[in-house]
């Protein structure tokens, strides 16, 4: 069975460098045999997680739509910015909403047994590396097999051409390699 | 000079156990000689951090108000829930907005050189311990002196009486001790 | 191909609780279809890693023997104690020696693309949980696929019978389940 | 009272770049009013921590000497290499031996309430940054106030002159600044 990969950036910003980077990696996942769905958090505006909101009116519609996408895919390709050395609140918020069980549902159905690969892009010298430590740790703790290989792209504001593609061929191959590895890993582990 | 401590929970939930716990610790900080301002995130409803929003219309008013409170205090007393082994999006979001500089302002003026002490409350067996790892790491990385001593309260749903106070005297002393230690540490390090 | 699993504890202590726990998990790995080699660090006494020692006389014989075992197996089943909230120096030392390349050898040949599952045993209430955070992070950073599921056994000094087996059936099933999951995961990911 | 700072590198290597870096920082601590004792782990050769060794013959003499130095100082200035993204086994081993209580002694007497500042030097691009995450976390968990400011020196093999000093004046000022900050912080927090 072809693995189904959901790809997204951990930022809603229109000119997000992470949106460009995840697109590059998604091309590699497709080349590696996966069906890739690329989504944008602009289409999933969620309120901040709030237990009172949840017990009052349930999981908000946009969060439920995002969760359903996680549920229906085998693996996740994520490029996420680093804010203050850690995860973006947008990404953490989406994970937290998606981790909430509907009545009668299995715990962490959107995450357990799934796969993920991580990338980050940043104008700085570390490329957002430290944010991925948090993302990796969270996903592992909720049952996701996170690929050891990852990519942190430093000086990302200079890395993309006007066509939105990585200018440097080696960097493009590296981003695509992450996507391809995720496709192959997911085919072995989940989509069987 | 008396140290000024800002105390808050990392949850907006009305019956948040962390709001009860931070209140207990705040009493200790007052007994330790600090002026304590206790605030509730219900009063600071912020949108999710978004770079486009910021460049379009600046820091939202509620985020700016919260940031101004951080700026005008020497130390922070924080009790925060653990969601999916890490920080709550509400707290991360508040930190990220507060880390954004106004024009001409010093980097991380709300955080650098300040102090903090951490607590967490959870119905589970670990008391929210793992969430504090993320909170501690973030605060340290943005220049806050975080007290090594912390308190993670397990089975927190059974820990408080109807008056909102910790029923067990030893636990109450422990929470107050965290607050008192923060007051004393802040008096030495910042408020001089 | 049957997956080959190397199982060991991160302690050399004769009555190490982690040796008992890894043995329980190893039984599960065998039941899951793996060939399991159980080794004891008592048989691999290594000096502390020292760059001068390495450049003077190469990788010590015991370290080289341990590294060769890692190289010849597909996956690692590790039960490791927590010392001061982190990894044991014995285990970190073994990893560091094993990460040193022989002349002409591929980088991290003992680790890259391998699998691992983690357990810990401790007399305390957290079961050594915090030490596994470090172990997991290190292994992930050197290219090992670490199973998200892990087991931290609290009050471990009371958990084993005089036959060295876990007295509680549920705990035994849980330890065996970790081993079995590693066997199945390794069969899919590596041993193909 | 003048603060007493113990300075050391987390490597025993004769030409350790971290020994050079901690020396630069030590100069800053002295300029900041501290009495600094600079020691070298070559003088403290310890066996790997082993519970059987400890219960059989107690804390080894070299470990006890190192622990006594920690006990008799208020703060620690540490420059430590990164091995496989984490702490060196030599440093972890020294911490673990020093954390063992002598009969009748207070828990963690060598660490609780002390201060520390961290540096790292590495030939790589990240300067050993990731190793400091582990070191910082461990020290915080055993009661040490770790200064938020730290220094990770990339390309460290090109950074020092034949006199062993940092060639770049800005880097030297930065290393000295870490030492000076530790001196001042320790004067406020501990040595009063």
C-alpha cells in the first residue's frame, strides 16, 4: 500500500520559510512513493486550547478537521520554526487539540503508531535546531516514530529562489532526502 | 527594595488546579517579603502568535498588557499544566508575544535577568513534571534565572479543599516554600 | 530474516534491577521472533573515554568488542538506571567509545539505521523516567530509531521475585511487550 | 565575602580546547572579584561509577578529593565538550561520584545551593551547544543555580593563539564576561 503523508509547516505566516522547506521535502516524499497531502495552517484557524471551551462546546470544527487529516494519514512531514528555543504555539496548539479523544475513541488515535520526519528553517545560524528538540520529544511521547534524520536550514531567508525552490542543489537533495526517507520508513512501518 | 513577583497559572481554565497551586505558592512569596501580583490568563485573551499579524498591526493589546506586567516585576511564579508531555500552548504563546521587542526596545526586556520558580499540578502520577522540563528550558534560554527547586503535584484533583487550599499541611508548606525561596532569591539577585 | 537484538543493562552492578528488567523484555523479543544476545557490562570493562588514550593506543579492546556486537545486531534492547536525572556514565561511555570510527569506517556504523527500545528500573517513584529522556535523545541524534513506547518501573526493588522474574503479571506483560514490539519493529525497518 | 569559584573542563585531554576556554572565563571570574581554583581532571582519575565498588570500598580517593573541592567552593565554572550530542562520560561520572553522600552527610551537599556557569568549545559549527543542554539540565536537577548566559565556541580549533588565549578580542570578552557574571551572581546568591 502506498504510504499517505500529511505535510505541513508549523507557521501560518504567508511567506513562511518553513512552508517552502516542507514543500521541498514533500517532493522527495512523492518521489519516494508516497501520496502527499500538503496543508496550510491558514486553512485551520484554531482557538488556543482551553479545557472549558472543550467541555462546553467540544473540539472546534477546524481542530477536528485537522485531526481527521492526521487520522487518515500514515506519516507526517513537518517543517517548523523555532520560537524562543522551542516549538511554535501554533504547532503545539494543533497537536494538543488533535490529541483530545472524541467519545469512545482510542487514546491518541491521531498519533500512535504514525511516523514523522522533521525539518526547520530559520534566518539564524542554527536553523531552528533547538525547536526541533521539543517537537521530537513531544511526538515521541505521544507514540509517533520520529525519523532520526532531520534537517535544520540556517540562513533560510537567503536559501530560496523566487520560484520558492532551494537554490543550492545539495540542500535541495537533502530536503528531498528527508521526505524520501520518511516515505520509505512509513511504507515499512505503518502502511503495510 | 522589596521584590515584585508576578504569579500566574499556565491555564485559563476556571477551575484550574494550577491556579489553586500558584495561589498557595504566592502566599509563601508574600510571607518571604515579596509584593505579589496574581493574574489570570482569562484577563489576557491573546490570538495565537503570527508574524503576519504582528507586522500588520503590532503586538495585540492584551499581549502588550501582559508583557508590561512581566517588565514591571522582578520575578515570576508560575504553575503550569503539562499537555502531551510539554508546555501548554497558552503559556508558550504568552511567552512568545512577550518576547517580541517594541521598536527601540532592548532584546527580551521582559525576561533577561528576571527570576522564576515553577510548579505544576496534574491529576496524574507525575504531577506535570515533564511539562516543567520544557518551561524551564525555555525560560533559561531567554535569560531567566530559574530556581532549581520546583514542585510537581500529583493527584491534584484530590489535593485541594473546598476553600481552594491544599489539604495536606506538608504539601502546603512545600508550595509556600517554593514561593518563599523565589522571594528570597529575587531579593538577592534582582531587586537590589 | 530474523532480527538480531542485543540486550543489555546500563549498569554493571551484580544485583542490578535493570539487568532483571532487560531479561524480562528480552523474553518478549524472543517470543516476537528475534534472536537475542544478552550481554553484561561486567564483561566489557572500559576506561573512561579519553581522546589522548584513543589517539595513543586506539579503541581499547573491550570497547572494540562491545562495538562489534552493536555492529552485528539490528536492534538494541536497553534497560538503564537514572543517575542524577540522566544517563549512567557507564552507558554514555560505552556509546561514546562505540561511536568512534575505525580507519576507513563509515560514521556511526554501530548506530545509524539501527533500532532501540528503552526501559528503566528504579526504587523511586518515577522509575528512572528522566534518565531515559537523555538516552532517547542521544540515540536519536546518532541515527537510531528509538521505539516511542518505553517502560519505567518504579519501586523496582520490590518488583522481582527470588527467581528474578517480575512478580506482577501485568508488569511482566508490559516488559515483554516492549521486547516484542522491538522485535517486530526491527523486522520491518532493518532486518529486511 | 569573596566568592570561591572552582573552574574545570569536562575533558582530561592534554590539549583540550575546553581547558583553554575555561581558563579564559576564569580570568573574567577573577576580575569580577572571585577567588578561582582551576583544576584539571588529569589529577582526578576516577573509575566509572559502580554501585558495587561504592558499597565494597566506598567513594574512591580521587572522587572524594574532587567532591571535597566542590563542597569547599560556592560556584562552578565549567567548559565541557559535547560527545554524541550530550555530556562527556568523564564529567557525568565526576558528578555522579560527587553526588554520593558520605554517612551522615546532607543530600547533594556538593551541589545544592551552589552556582554554575557553562561554556563549551568544539571544532564544529554548533560549538558543543547540545552537550550543554544535558549539563544544564543535570545541574539544575541537583540543586545548582545555573546562569542562563552561556558560551558555545564553534571552530574552536582555530580560535586560540599559541599562548593559549582567544585570538578574537570579542570572543575573549565574551568568555571573560561569563566568568565575571558568575562571580557577581555567586556573590549575591551564595557567598553572603
